[in-house]
C-alpha cells in the first residue's frame, strides 16, 4: 500500500491538500515471462514451455487452441487427442524459471523438459523433442 498526498484547487481559488492512501496490486506469478509448466488436469502429466510475454497471455493462447481444436503445441495435442481436461490458470500453470533474458529461454526450457522426462512427469507428446533424450 502506498500513501500519497493529493492537492486540489477548490471553486473560488481555494487550495487544499490531504493524505490519500491507494492500493497498487502486486504482480502475480502469471504476470512474468520465462519457463512454465502446464499440468494436465486428467493425467497430471506436465508440458514445459517458454514465453517472452506474460504467462497469462500464453495460457490464454493454449486454451484458445484447445477450444478451437487447433493443436499448436504438444499440450494442446495431448489435451485434444486424449480428450483430457485443462484447468484454471492458478491450478494448471506454474512458473518454473522467471526469465527476462530471451537468449536463456531455450536452454532452460530444454533443461526442464529433460528433468521432467527423467522423472516420468512429462506428457508423451513432448518427448519427441531432442531434449528428451
């Protein structure tokens, strides 16, 4: 919460100041960019992706692809072909590595794909990627 002083001019040349408190919302984890996972609501396996934009925007794209039967990602393909369900952003999407440096997106994405694959937690549709092997 931030406290500021607001000053106003009154009708006949009067002038007054008074303290005013305003609330500025804290950013959520979905307001950042970086490496993320999307967990399938049905089988609980995960997809790993990257974005230089906000996770919120990327999540909206994934859900648009699902709703429009347009498999643009391994997650969308998994959901559509298996008739699995996706959940709300706060239950489905997790930030794995916040990043602003776009040159680090691909190496970190490959690292997390490999890690989840080794743990048996990655959707099979993403395992055709070279980073799975």
